[in-house]
C-alpha cells in the first residue's frame, strides 16, 4: 500500500484523534467503515477497468501504456522511427554532458589551486578630528 508509506503510527493516531473531535466518537466507526468500503470499491473498479482494457486490446497492458506518448512510441513507431526521433536528442544530451564535465573539471581545478593573497592597494587611515584640518581646505 504505497499511499500510506509515509504515515507512521504517531500520524495515524493524530488523524484518528482529529477525526474523533470533528466527527464525534459515535459516528467515527461508521465513517471508517464507509471510507474503507469506498476505497475497496475504487480499487476493484480500477482493476476491472484494467482487466477490461487488457481483454479488449488483446495485449499485456501496463499502466504506463495508458500515457499517449508511451502508447504511440511502443505500438505505432518502429525501432527505426524511434531511433530517428531519439538520435538528435541523444546527441544533444551527450554534448551537454561533455560541456558539464568540462566545466566541472575547470571548477575542480580552481578548488585545488592555492588561495591567492589579497593585498590592499592603499593604506586606510581612520578619520579623526586631528586628521581633518579645516584651514587647509
């Protein structure tokens, strides 16, 4: 049950407490039964629809086949057509990988160089009242 994988015991208990406060302790068991019945019915409907599609199409149907792009690629395009469509994308992808590797190598080079020492060009003198002479201006 992948839907409830990220729910741990404390979250389930918190949900039950909130449901009990909102719905009330008398109606909560009936609500849980109704929700479980609805979930079971929806699961059976989805399985029935998948089974009906498999029977009508006469193929081994995968859920990813329901995506129109995957269906066209798998059932309507030949291997040559797929290679003709995917070839330029693979070439562009390899060029991007090469450029990324080059930039990454250059960044790694700059990390291995010793840090340069910065030297201020001029000395800074803090301004004080003694440093400012109004008569010289």
